[in-house]
C-alpha cells in the first residue's frame, strides 16, 4: 500500500492540463482571540478571499467560528501565518511572551483598546512591542467595531488608522485593509499608538462646543422668556398662563437659538476676512480661538438646523392646541353676540403671507445646506459647487431667516406694551447677531473692499514700510 501512494499521486497530477497554471493559494492570516471582534474580523477576511486560522487556548471548545476557518493552538497558528491579528485584551498579553520564538519576524496587528485614557503608562501596542521585540507590531483596526467589520465599509466607518515602526509591516497591513474595502490613514511610527487608542474613547469631540453653546443659549433664553411672559402675567395681570411653557415658550426659544447659531456659522468667516484685510496677507495664522470656531461651523449649523426643525414641528401643532381652539371659538361667539364682523385687513394679510413665505423659503434653504454638508453629498460636488451652496446660498439663508424674524416683529418694535418690565422681546435679541453679520458681509461686497480681499486671497501681500526701510539698511 505504501508503494502505491506515489503512483496514485503522480496519476492525479497528470489529470491537470499541462498548459494551465494552478491558481495561487489565498494568503493565510492568523487571529488570536475568538471573541466578537475576532469572529467578525475572520468573517470579513474570508469574504475578501483570505484563509483564516484562529489561535486559541482551547482549540476544541472555543465557541462558534465562521465556517471555513481553522482552529489551532497559539503556537501552531503563529507558525502558519506571517500576519497575526491580536484580538485580546492587554491584561492577557503575558501568554504572548512565551510565543516569542514562533512570533519572531511576524507582523503583529494590535487591535486592542482601553476602557479610559491614560490607564497605562505606555500604549498597548508599545507594550506589545516590548514583550516581543523580535516581531513587527502595527497598531490598526482598533477604531472599528465588530458591527462595522460585519457590515463592511458601505454601512460603517471607511477609515482604518494604522501606525508602526516598520514600513514593510505597515504596507502589509494597509494592503489587507484596502482589500477589505477600507481607506487607510498611516499615522507614522508606533509612538502614535496612544493617539489611535484614544480615538474610540472620545465622545463627540467636535460637537462639544456647539452643544454647550446651544444648551447655554436655550437655558438663558428660556428663563428670560419665562420671566417676561409667565411670571410677568402672574405678577402684573394676575393670570396663570404657565401652561404655555410646554409649547409657546419652546416655540419662541428654539427658533431664536437656531437663528443665533446660524449666524455663528458665518460670523467667523467675516471676522477672518476683516483680519486678512487688516494684516494685508493670508499667510499669517488666525488666532487659536478663531481656528477652533471655524472648525466647528458644520456642527453649529447642524444643531441650528435641528432646532429649526423643532420650530417647524411646534408650529404645525398650533391649530390643534386646546388653547388656540378655545380662543378662536371665544372670538367667534363674541362677534356673534355683538353682531359685528371684523373687516379684512390687506396690510395684515401681506404681513402674514410674507412672514410664512420667508419662513418656508429660509427653512428650505437651511435643509439644502444641511444635506450638502453630508460627506456622501459633499464628495459628489466640486469645490466651486460646494462653495456656492455653503457660502452664497448660506448668506441668503441668513437673510431669509432674519427677514422672517423682522416680519414677525412688524410693529412690535414701536409698541410700548412689548417692553415688559422695560426689557425687549426675545425675538429682538435674536436679530442682533444676524443683522451684524449681514451688515459686515455687505461691507465686504463693496467693490473696493472685495477687490482687495480677492487679491490677498490670491497671494498678494501688502508691503510694510518698516520692512522696506530695514531691507534698504541691510543693503
């Protein structure tokens, strides 16, 4: 029987056509760890054409794994592949030290994260490199969740950050990530591992300032409106209108904050333009506070859009409120008793229709700004198209929303009863910032100012007489 085996093997080889090359065997990758992330990563690798072997402490009882994978001991699995994904917690890294001979020369991909920042004196990847100095450690895939790996880059984050001290190891991991459908961002050496490990621990870092501004404005304006409307009515008129807190006060505060935050989106751009005019160059850095302000303009705008949407919803429910229906019925009954009919006022009709029309147009433009800020839509636009929508149409949105508020005020500006306890109505406060933005923008659109600003942004610099005198002295 032993003599016949080589004969059968040679006969099976002759069955293949002589002029056809055998298909290359898929690359084998190793995964240490059979938890959720390890299973999801293995499934994704299988779908992308790789062969996968798992290294486990208990190869015979490690739970369900993706079909088509193999399970071995850690030592056997490490010897079979050149790239090893370490999907275990840092607290369990000690067993890897015993595998140092098998892992020598291998690429170790550390995907671990910590529960909080600065939990250890060094990054997990740096600690792993110190445990196994003969291996090439690469920090990668730690910003992806098991859900993201299961659903792929079409339904989740497309970016994979990586860092490592070996360019060849980084390239090998980047090749795998690209084949999985992700975009690779190389952050350099392994010293950047702590920064990558802190990414998943951040909670809306770009949204903190806009949310704080929104919450602060909402709280301040809510108490201001509460004092002017509810408390004033109770103290001065003896009326209890506290029921208006839930809808009427909210429907005053939300649009006011929305308009203020929309103005805050465009005010830093105006300030930056005047700063460039003052300096006579575009090559000097803006102050740090202005840089941070400009970087969060998108988040400010989206929060403002959310508040404007709440304003629309609150406005739509006005006709079905008990208070409104009661007032309409009482007014109708009163006219019937007095046998009088109010005459149609064309001026008020114009004011009402213009008020609603500018509000609808402003909200529609606001929605357009929000939609074009989405990454999928932004990537489909050219820079000129994006700039036209976010800049020119953006200022048009500010104008429409501001004009909408002015129409709401109408003759309330001159009515003494509007100034309760000698305080201006809340909507007047909301008009200060957008009016300033519009006036400053009109100044920038003046031909003499616009020409100079355009030259500066094209690279022209104003010469400083002091610099010219210094150059002549040096010459």
